[in-house]
C-alpha cells in the first residue's frame, strides 16, 4: 500500500512543481512583454518598471492571455504606437521563449 501512496505523493508533488513553474514562466513573460511595450511607448526606466508590474497584474483579470493582449493593444494604441493583436501576440510568443530560457538558466 505504501508504494501506491508514495507514487501518488510523487505525482502530486510533480504536478505542484509544474504548476508553479508555469505560473513563474507566465509572470516572467508578462514582465518581459511589458518591457517590450514600454520601449515601444518610449517610457522612462521608472515608468517601465511600473508598467511591467501593471502588465503582470493584468493577467489576473481572467483566464488566458486575452486580458494581457487587450491591455497591451489598448495602451500601445493610446500612446500612438501603430500595432494590432497579431503583433502583440507575436511579442508574447517571443517573450515566452525568453522567459523559459531565463528561468531554466536560473535553476
């Protein structure tokens, strides 16, 4: 019986680690894409830091990336930057790769 309990505990621990890593990768990606958008809007370093935090926070509004995409497109358009959803989604994809790379190097 303990073999099955040990196996169950191992699966639960792996699931928890995988979920934590997915959360960290998404948060890092959002911070990186916030930096990308801030550079497009020509924000100061202090404004960039605050903006990156606001992009990370925006991801908690609803499940999925739609809340982040909506925020980025809206903010970029309001700043006079010519963009659309496809450009923002491409930036999200690129920054996802970078976020994974950074977190893997940190481990």
